[in-house]
């Protein structure tokens, strides 16, 4: 249980927002890429695409992870997200991801979450869990490998966690299955909603062109109006069509830490060509929060900013 109640958390975010309007640039989110190791080789994955070129340690040490968690908390971050590679594979001696989640809460983060390919057991103590879902079984497995859909569904059946959502990356490989994937999520009792993203290249060959993206955004907006559990806000969906988001990107909202301890403000793709073709929905939501967009503030706080346990 978090020591700061929901009202205290709302007040903290209110102050953070006001200070940011006055020019403060302190990250609210701490995104920690704790490893590059993964049990899959997904066809669209930027980490897998760069696997050979990644230098330095492939996994963050426990001591460094705790130090980074504490430092970013001290500078004001209250939302902590573990990313990879596959973060559920992370180990340092006897320590595993669950221990990092526990420490994050002990330090005082309001919300601690992680992203996963869902091939391993869900960690119940996490406040929020993002599971990757890239299509119905056949398509998901074409992208992510044989057996990945069934193991994801099996692990979801085993949990009663109330805040699991799906993250879909739309590429040429699954563009014709967006509707089916959203329907699948709405029928699955264990998944609370779906967030739609576009590929941030590389790999370039499966990236959608702008006309194809426009059709996807129109479809998702229509399904959202019909009541499907789509987590992107309307405005963010429209801003996904602004491919070069580099001038709008609110770099300072999230800090990023890599396994070797190097730090980025915003994301590690800043100043690369990838940054000019950004498909990450979260980045749009971050910006909309900083400009006081109410729909985004309300929708995102419910899922990602207030402690659930
Ligand atoms: C890098 S993965 C790490 C967590 C975990 N291994 C997983 O697959 O969910 C986090 C999310 O980024 C997405 N992703 C990977 N490569 C991407 C790319 N090039 N553009 C946009 N999203 C990407 C994945 O599909 C996944 O939903
Ligand atoms: S499971 Fe995640 S990190 Fe691993 S290859 Fe797939 S998208 Fe990349």
C-alpha cells in the first residue's frame, strides 16, 4: 500500500503541472530499460533489430537499478516503468523483477509498472502491466513466434490483476487485423483496454505510409466512439499522424535509463532518424498532459498515474 493516498497523489501531480507551466523541467516518469535480453525475436522490434550493435552490459545490476530509482525519485519522478528487452527475464543473483517492483514502492513511487511479451507469469504486485498483443493468434505468432499467443492467454487466465492493458504496434504485417485485435481485447475479461501505436523504424520495410496510418486512425476513432476499450485519447490518435514529432516531443516528462546506467531525457531515439518517424502513442499523451488537455489528464491518470494497490 502506498503511503501517499489518492488525494495526495492528485495534489502532487497538480503541483508538478503548475511548476512545469512555470518552466520547471523535472521528469515525472522514470522509464528503466533494465535489460536487452529477450526470449523472442519479434519482427518489428527495435531492440531485436539492434541486438548485434548494442554495446556494454546487457543487464542492469541490482545496485545500479536501486540507485537510479532513488535518484529519479529525489528529483521528482513518481511513476516508474520497467522496460526491456524482456524485463521479466531480468536477474541479478537472487534478485528478480518482483524485487525491483517492491523496492520502487518502498522508495515511494505512486505507480510501478512493467511491459512484457506475456510469455511469463504476471507479477501481481505491479500496479500496471502492459502486455504486447500484435494481432489475433496467427498474426501475433507470425510476428512474435510460435506459441507466444497461447502462453500470453494462459498467463492472463491465471491472473486477476485489474490493470493489465494491451499494447499493439501496427505495421504492414498486422494492419488488416486492427479491428479484430480490438474486438479480441474487448471480449477478454483480463485485458482492460488496448493502446495503439505505429512502428518507430527500424525496421523500415514494414512501416506504414501516411495514407495507411490515416485509415487506421479513422478506424480506431470510430471503434472508440462505439465504446470499444481503446486507451489512446482522440487527440493523441490524431497526433500519431504527425510523424516527425521531434519539435513537439516533451522530452523532459520521462527520464530513460539504459542497462549501462546512461541516461536520456525523453527517449534514447532522440536526434536519430527514428525520432522523425515516431509511432509511440505515450509520447503524444505526455505532451497533451503538459498542455493541460483534460481528456488526456483524466484518462491517463485513471490507468497510469494513481496507485491501484
Ligand atoms: C521493447 S518491448 C519490451 C517489453 C516486452 N519485451 C514486450 O515485447 O512487450 C516494449 C514495447 O515496444 C514495442 N516495440 C518494439 N519495437 C518497436 C518499434 N520499432 N516501434 C514501436 N514499438 C515497438 C513492443 O511491441 C512492445 O509492445
Ligand atoms: S518480446 Fe519485446 S523486447 Fe523481445 S523481441 Fe519482442 S518486442 Fe522486442
